[in-house]
C-alpha cells in the first residue's frame, strides 16, 4: 500500500500463499476507498485472532476489561456462531482484524466482511458509533436496566448501521453472511440451554452468563435482520416469526446507515429507547433481570416465558 492508503499486515503462524496475499492487498485497496482517513487504518490478517484482538483491546482508551481483555476475549458465540472480524479504535490508529480463515468461504464473503468492517472503521473515525458512548461523554443509564442492556443496545445500533450501509453489489453477492428468519431458531435455543442449565445445576451465575451471551447474539442478529429490511432483501412480514424484531425494527430503520452522521445526542436518545427492549426480550424467554437502583445490585429470576 502507498503511504496514503490502508496498511495491510499479516500476523500469521503460517505464511499466506502469494494468491491469498494478493487478495488481501486488493481488499485493502477497497478498504482505502471506504474510510475517511485510510492512512490511519491497519488491516490485520491473522490466524491468531483471539490473541491479536485481546492484546489490542487492552490498548483501547475507553474499553472496559483493561489488561484482562487479552485473556478473556473469545470469538465463539453460545449458539455456535463465531466472529470473523473486529474493528478497534486505538489512540491514533483504527485496526481492522480479520480471521485469515474467512478466505475459505470465497471472495464474495471475504469482501463483504471487509466492507462491513470498513463501516465500523468509519463510525470510529467519525466518533459516531454508539458503542461505549458513555465512556466518551456523559450518559445516564435508563432506570431499571442493567448496563449490559445499554451495551447490547449500542452494539445492535452499530451492527445495523454497518450492515445497512452495504451496497447491493456487495451484500447480494454473498449469501453466507445474510441472516434469514430461519436462523432465529439457533439463537433462541441458547435460552432453552440456559433454562436447562439452571434446572440441572442451580448455578445462577453460570445461567446469567449464558443469558447475557444469548442476548448478545440477539443484539447482533436483530441488527443484521433489520438491515435486510433496509436493503430490501426481506419484508417485515417475512420476519414476523421473530417477535423481538418488532421491538426494535422501527427505531433502527429510522436511523441513517454508517456514512451519514447521527451525532451523540441522536445516538443517546436511540440507545436509551432501545435499552429496555433487552429486558423485555429476556422476559419473553423466561428470565427477569432487575437492578436495584439504590444498591446497583443485579438480580435474575426465572419466570414463565412471555408470549
């Protein structure tokens, strides 16, 4: 890459072959055209994604987790899904980390992942992402909701905006990354696992962790699902079997995609409105999560699932 373009860096235990290395250079060139300040962006291609991201997360100025992030990050999700990329904002650099294994899914999928992460890079460079906004400026947690629900709402907003910004040429060429209503069953199954875990072990802490992991999958899934409506690939009616989408679709669909600034106030109002949705989604699966506003203590109870 030239000095004015994105830097492509390989962090591999086994060197890439020439053809694959050239593909990443080509995608790095595309990434250069998708961000406002490509000279401050590095694309890291790695077969050591958890370790690389863990080290980088510990350096994010407003990230939670600190040095522990290097030891705790995992790309694995409770429903069997696995993250293939992540974009991080360091003090003076935006780093896009992508698992080198994604090339096995084909160029169209690999290209889509790069374009999706390019939107995350845009959000970070423009300081227009919802994620962790309370660590960058004043933000009040909506009463009655744990802060985890705030993060889930923030993540959903950013995932939606990044997916909604994809061009039809990129999104429609790849079928693997587009979620469909049929995929919801795997996400919902996580909460059945949590119910079983509690009934078998009585371990509230482990059950709570699994519920939060399930809600994290719900967050990204709903963001991706709403984006399929925004891109015209599915209609709201086709998503009718996924009840939680009805709670968040309209606010998301009314939000500009990455590339168009929303601003801190707009993002704050959006996140505040969406935060309570995750408590309602948890209840729909039989879990009541409450926070004591006096002591800031979180409690979880098993209840009858709501329709």
